[in-house]
C-alpha cells in the first residue's frame, strides 16, 4: 500500500454543540446599526409607516439573538461533525453522482451580479440570465436530441411530476382518459414513478428484472403493454448500472400501442456523448443537472430536473419557456404555450444550478463531456473488478459483464458468514473518513450497497476507499465486534435503528416539534 | 427485564447429516442414533445464548430442564429459571408443546425455539397466533418462514428486541412436508398455520426491508384494488394465506385462513373447500368464468402446490394460466430476492405449462408482472 492510499489516522471533531436557539441571549446582536442622522430621518420619514397593518408582525420573529463571531463558530463546529462532500471520499453514495463541483462554478452561482437580481425585475434588465438559460437549453437539446426543454422543475421527482402531468394532459386531450389508464415502469427505475403516476390518476405496473440478466424482463413487459398503456417511465442504465441494449424494442412496443415513452436520465453520467434519448425514440427525458452537470446532489443543491420533449409535446410544456426574439434581439419568458400544464415553480426555476451546469458544459465542451463519461465508466469498472474479488461481496445479475457508471453490490454473504452486513460496514467506514449510503429501495438486492465513482475521483482516492473496505471485511471475519460497535472515531456512537424513523410520533423535523416532543437529546418526553 | 423463553428440540437436525431427510417419528430417531447421529440443536442454541449473554442483566431467561434448555444455559453461563416441565430422557413433540404452553402462560416477551419445521408445528399448535416467536434454524427441513437466517441472525433479532427496538409482529408461515414422501424423494409441503414473528427486521428468513407502512396496510391496499376490479358474475376461488384473507375481510366476509373459499358477487358461497368442491363449483360456473387467486409462500415463492393443495393439478388444469391471479405485497416479492415464483402442482407437465409471467396485485391500483419457473 502506498503512502497515498494508506488509511488516515482520522477522528472527527466533537463539540457537544448546543442547538443555535439554545445559544441565544436576549439583546445580543450581529450588527448594531447606528442611529439615523436627523437629516436623513427628516428626508425619508417613517419608511415602514406605509406598510399595510396586516403585513406587519404583531410580535418579533423568534430568531436566535447572537453576535456574528458566535454564529460563525457555531456553524464551523457543526461542519466539523459531518462527513462533508469536500472532505470525504463519497463514492459510496451510489445513485447520487457525487462529482466535484468546481469552485469557480460556485463563485459564479454566488456572484453579486446574480444573487443581487430580483425575480420580478423587468426582462430587459435580466437579459444575461435569460441568455444563459436559453443557451443551456440549446446544449441540453444537443446532448439529448430532444426538441425543447423546460428548466423549471426543482429536482428529479418534480421533473417526473411535470412529465406525468403532461402525459395526463395528452391523454385527456385525445379523449382517452377512460381507456389509457396504465403507466408501466420498472422496479429499479426512479422510486417516484409509482407515486406520481398514482397521484395523476393512473394505475401502475411494475416490471421486475430478469433474474439472470438484470434487465427488465422482456416477456413480462410484452404481457404488460396493451392499449391501456398511457406511458412507459424507465431508466437506463438502472440503479444496477446494467445498460439495457433492448431499450428501443420497449419504446417501439409502447408506441405501437399508442403510448408515450419517458427516459429518466437523472443520472446520465455514464452515457454523455455516447447515446441520446432520441436514439431510442423517447418522447420525454429529464436530466438532474444537479447531479450530472456540476451542482452537488442533495443538501449541497438545490436541485434542478430539466425536462425535454419531442416536437409533438412542446404544446404541453410548463410555462414560462425561455425564448429569443430575433427581430428585437432580446430574450424573453415565453408564456405562449397553447396546452401548457401551467406553472410548476415560482419565477425562473433554480438559477444557481443552471449557472453551474452552463459553466460546466462550457468548460468541457462536447469532447470533454464524452471524456467525463468514459472516465466515470472506467473508474466504475475498475472498482467492480476489485470488489468482485473481495470476500463476502457479491455482484447480483449480469455475471461477468461490465457495468456503466455504478453497481449495486450485496453484502449478504458477509452477513451470513460473519453477522456483519451493510449496516455494520456503513457505520465502520465512517472511521476511515469515507461514506457508504443506505438508501437502496427497493430491497430486491439483500444487504445492498451501491458504489458510483464518477469521473472526479483519482485512482489513489478510489484505492484508499477500497483499502478501507478490504480492511473492514478483514475485521468482520476476525473481530466482528469492532464493526458492531462502530463508529469509533465519530462524535455520535449510537445510531438509531431504522424502525425509529418509521414512527411519526418520534419525528422532530422542526425546532418547535423538537421542543414539544423531547426534553433532551433522544429522550422521549415523559408521559403525563 | 426482558422475559425470554427458550425451547430446544435436542433431536432436531440429527437425521440431516445422515441423509435421513428429517428426524420426525421415533423410528427415524432410533435409526439416526444407531447410525451415530450427534445432536445439532444444542450447539446452535449455544451460539445464540453466547451472543445474548452480553445483555444478560436485561434478560430473564425461562427455559426447560436438561437438554431442552437448562444444559445449554449452564454451558453458556447464562442465568435462567427452569419451568416445571417433566421430560423423559428421550424428548417428544408433546414435551415441546407443553413447554410452549407453559412459557406462554408465564408471559414471555419472545419465545425462541431451536429446531426445524416439525418443532415449528408443535410450537404453533400450542401457542396459536398469540405469542411472539422466533425460530433458530437447527432442523433438517426449514420450509417455514418463522426461522431466522442463521443462529447469528436470531441472536441479532432477539438482541434488538431486548435493547428496546420497536417491531410490529408479522404472521409467518409454518410449513412442513410429509416426511415419508420426502424420504422417497417426493416433496409434498403443507401450510400448517402461522406464528407471529418480529417484523421489519433484517435477517429474518431472507431480508425484509424496514417499511413505514405495515404489511397489513399493504395487504388491505391490494385487497381494495381486487375489490375495485372484481367482476360480480365471476367465480373466485380464494386460496389460503393472510394476503388473500385480506380480500375477504375487505368484503366483510369471514373466510378460512388455511382453506380455499369460493367468492361470487362479494359473498362467500363455499368455505374450506376440498378438491372435489372446487371442481364442482368450476363445472357449475363455466371454466372461463372463474379465477383462482393465490399468494406466494413467504420467502420461497411457491404459488401452487405448497399450502394450497386443494387447488390441485386437476383444478388448475380447468382454467387457463391467465385465470390465475397472484396477490402479494411488494415486501413479499422483495423477500424472494429476485427469484421467480415456483410451481409444484404434482403434475410436472402442468407445472411446465404454467411457467411464465403472472399478473400480481401489489397495492391499490398497483400491480407487477412476475415470472414463475420450475
């Protein structure tokens, strides 16, 4: 093992930091404003006096009262108590596409020129942003082969909602509401497909994978498709990282029965420049530009799930679109969309994500996008070969085949042989300043874990991660208690079991709920 | 204190290594002993008790005398109380049943039993569906889904409960086969009942994912979908199981959990039917006007021939494959770990014809298409 990949002597900081509301001292202030000068007071008058009474608070907001330096220290301490994206090797967050977002893109997104804009400014004064949005759409059209994009949705599930809303409108428009009432998806496609389809009044059909190939069972698919099929919502490659080369056979079948096809490209990282939605004859596609195109996923977001459509579905897109008026050489927000499903998000959508995506695409160019995909696939298959050789780890489906950008593995064997499975490895790997993610619904693969390296990680970092995994597997065999009592180098050693998350009575998602339900950390309030 | 009951069937599993395909029945046990069989269950029980000893201050262990518990507890230095059960040198199924009843009367929080399918049947017949149980696998046959994957997993599940982990019990199938037929290389399995086992637990008879909605609510959801799609003029033969029972409950009908019931226009028209009854009803209804509704056996996936032999090859042959409707919650499908449904009607040619894709009701207005193979 080289110095570059050997395990670090890592220990997370522990601060026992109170919640910010507990640090509040009445009267303490971050900024003390000077008294207003008499000339200004005379000239400006009572600036707030003109506000209507019903817009004024009757009492001040219950915000914590603190000096600037204390606020800064508070948040710095908290930041040291997690495995932040800029600190750890997070290739274990498979399906999240945790790639590096160049800091200059962050600077663009946070620049005063952008953050100082008001969303209801006159269009003539925000031509720069509108131009970026318009150009970004042109890039996305080239990448996917679609004819028009809406940049409005605020994430992947929101994009699916927009797409299924358009499918609903398209079906209703044709007077087929009673006959086209089914949506087909696959068990490894986006988990929101079922929920959204149901919310929009469709019945849902799930296709399970062929046990050997891992691709959606073609025979089952043929049984499922009928004149009742309104649409197919599918991902390719699915979360297993297996590419379905028969995808066009599926879309052709749905089209032959008069349905529409939507391609979930939330994670397009392994196929950029290699294949396009249009090649498989899809009617819709969407990208999570906060994953594939620079913005960090999850809390590093916020997200943006852009939706592309073919020509015949442009009339249903959400408004506004961003268009260019050649005659007057100006960009504008276009509300002239005849059968639009309406507005699905306030104002422009999530501008910072669009700025980062625009900058990322511009910095790489077409060749760079292809290279990013190739490196992501290469990294993934290097890891696949290493993990295949690890004791207790299995690679379900498609034996011996390469995968695209990620792989869903299983620790079932390790669990059976040592009693240590995914949960234990997940807790232990924190001690190596690495991360392994737990959300792999549906649990068709037992003791699942998903690794997705993207193109950002160097071989040394990947080797560091794999060395940690190998060490943990050795421990599981020789000293399983080390895993069962992990993490050892983190501020919190006890992790609540999943079942607790299932009980709404124990949730405290706001400060007020926390105060009402809990007297101290993790101690339920005594019953009266 | 967590009140833990423990019953070891000391002869369970002894026939396995000798290829005897079971140890049920005195004759076979004699043969096993003659062939030099060694007890399997005590070492498996010891594995569990050693793991539990880390929390022994929180456990009040109640167990049986001698080889049915006390010997192993002593070996593992685990404090325990013995129940006043008199056993002979050669233990019997009756001992297991009496022990289970006595432990239930002593209000144990969890009844751990170490054995195989035969032991599970004895426990089930003694405590019914009112005692939280967990099987530690030690038998030759373990077709029931009441068993943990291994002694290791059993200890882990028990430790979770001892440490206060919340868990909604779920009813798991008690299955057993006809050992005489099995020894002649014929597999005939029957559903004997259900036992409540800790639900939402990893490690119990194949992985079961944590889930915010209870299994029962999901069963009700697919039952509601069935009712919505139901054709009032059609005859439905509803197979055994808790998933299919939810359909009858949704209609306000009292069905039989382990039997086949006939349904038409929302009303039960025949209860606990045998093969002959089913054939008569099918003749009466006209074959095209009937649907057979079944649910897979948890963790194993048999949709025909295990636990629902009333729906015999002769019965199934009267309808087309498309007239067989499967009902299963998503969790139940996931328990199969990607394995297909299985068929065992007793007629290999019919099983071969029935292979292929089935429609499965999985929730309200949700279905799946799932493959059955031999």
